[in-house]
C-alpha cells in the first residue's frame, strides 16, 4: 500500500531525515555540500519539493526554504561519489530528482541524470556528515523519511492506527471515528507553556487545544477528556516516537507518534471508539499520525515494490525492433555489448536492460551508455524469420514465423506467467536445419522493481555467433496473465 499518499502536501515545507542517523538534511552556502544536522526547526533545515511539468513530469527540484538554492549534483557528475551541493536553480537534469516511496516504508531519492541515489557518505551517522550520489543498495544511509514539518500554532488532526481520527465533543468527551475531518477533530498544537514558536520535534512537551478552546487533559487513572481551559500538569504531553523513545528529530506528517501524559501513560484509541490514556507502553493502539489542516493537494509519489521469487508475476512483450538481422556468421556485434560493459551469458548470448520504453527512438540516434545505436543498423541484410519461444513452446506469432527487416518494429502483444525467473527466446526459423537462437529476454523477480505496479524495460539482446541485435520492449507486473 502506498502510505506516502497525503503524507506531503504541495507548497508546504518538509524535513528530510536520514533513517540511519535520525538527523535532518541541512542546507549550505552556494557550492557547498548538503550535510546532516541536529534538527532545530531553522529554515535552512527545511525544504520544498517543487514538481516539474512537461517533459520533466515525475521529477522534483528539492529547494532549501532559507536560501532558495536546490540540491545539485556538482558538475553533472555521473559517477559514484559525485558531490551533492546547493546551487542556483536551472533546467539541468542534475538538479532533478525522482522521489519514490519504497514498499518497506521510506523514501528513495534518485538523480535523473545519473540514476544514482542520495546517499550519506560512508554511512556516517554524526552531525556534519555530507551527502553524495551512489549506486542503490537500500542501506540505511540511502533511506529517507520525509513529511511536512509541523509548526507550533498549526491545526492538526490525529489519525489512529484504526484509520479513524480523534475528535473532541462540545461536552469535553473524546472519541475516534472515521469520515471526513471536521472542525471538532482539529487541534491546535502549542508548547507546554502555551506559546507557539518554532517547529514540533520529538521530546517536546505540548498541549493540544480543541476547536472549543479547551485542552486535552489526562488524569492519573488514565481518563482523558477536554473540559478545562487552562494548561497545567495534566494538560501536558510529551511527543515520542511510536516506540516511546524521544530520539531527537522533527515531527512530520505521516510519521507514527505517541503522546505520553504527565503520568507516564499513553493516549490510546480503543476498538470501541473510546479514547483514554491508561497504558505505560505504546503499541499499535497508542500510535497516531499527524495530518495538517490544509486545502493544498497531496503530492503523488511513485510506489516501488520489489517482488519475491515465490510471487506470481507476468511478463508482457508489447513489441520488438530488429536493429540488425542475423547473418549466421560471427561478426562484430559483440563489440556493442562490450562497449556497455556487458558480460556474455550462456550460449554466447548477451542482454543489456534499461528502464523505460525506448524502442521507438532506437532509430533516432539514441545513445545507451556510450554506444550510439544508429551505427549498428544494417539495412542491407536479408530479413529474419523470427518467432518467440517460452519454456520450449512458441508463443508468437500465430504462424510459423514473422519476417522482420533491419529497423522494423513489430507488435507482439504476448504475455506469459512466471515465478522467480522467466526467459523468452528470440528464434529464427530454418526449414533446412535447426532453428537459430538470436537472443533472449531474461527476468529475475528478485532483481527488478515494480513502479506503480509494473516494470517497463527495454532489453537489447543478441547472439554474436549470428551477429543479430534486437531491442525488445517488456513489461513485468503482478499476478498471472
């Protein structure tokens, strides 16, 4: 489930927190590296996600609230270890980031130009640790928590693990129930002394003022109501993490928090709809998520899921493109894959896979890695008599084969189910001898990521013994066909 929905509202400041360190990402002077800092609520520790449109849709600039400078991979470096600095906004892809919600419950931030991710250098968890770009490995130094920072004096809603929100009735009684958030389900968060300066952080002592001007109050016996108009001991609560700890850091929307009363007991949403504060250890019923009172739209993030080897999946092939038909003679196609740093697989095959559907631009001078594709097209060769095979059986076309020439695109529209791994072979029909293997598409479920339910890839595959080269568009998704 995409829990990032409604976590971040457009136009509002966010805090970015490293999962390993619990430190916030802080800004810096122009040209200096962004680094982790202990959260104080200062504007240079807050950021805005600015969504891009047009051809850049799906990417964000990450802009510092204090300076207006944005996260930038210095010099547009594409190699691992490239510095991430603060710089003046421009149209370069080295300032554009794909912010993705991972199924495990954290954000990954990936640079558009390099495909590398925002990473705390050396897995350092101390203040002052700088960030750079690195290949993805899912370590804690690449996991980010993000949500709208909550300012004192703001109105918030508290949503329980039941999916219901806390409400204070005019008679001072408290309930939790579902449905749209209404006025009497909003609370103004202030400091324990009634002031409203700064930003909410773990370990803070707060009071919650209801729509009616009264305050939540917890008795020593665990009772909870909102009947008093003053702040004294019983009206003060400590904001803790979901496990009861008060490790420093910003409190943001979407994160699970707990509220500990002055008696050391936690506010709990019971399954019967009542609310009290009777227990000394927070568990699921004592966890709440903050939502801010705003009309601003939630930002939609891509949802990334990594399937297991036992999961039912399908591989769909919408179409393919012949770049170079086979000759049956060992040629120079091996150099195509060598230029990409690809090692040859069994039977002399090689496959290079990239994200996205680029089959349609292969003829337009596309460059993959450092290899220009147009130089490999050979239109003087005879067509291949092509068919596709899966688990020893032909799956396309309906006839014996389909004739395909260099530069030609053909619709395939075939789908097969699998678990773990899946191989689809590109075969050339030969009436006089054994059929020839021209290439293969290979998918390993534990090495792919489904983005919003699917992985769209283009695989370049060929057999140097036949000197053939093909580009195949493939889609992997959940469930059997």
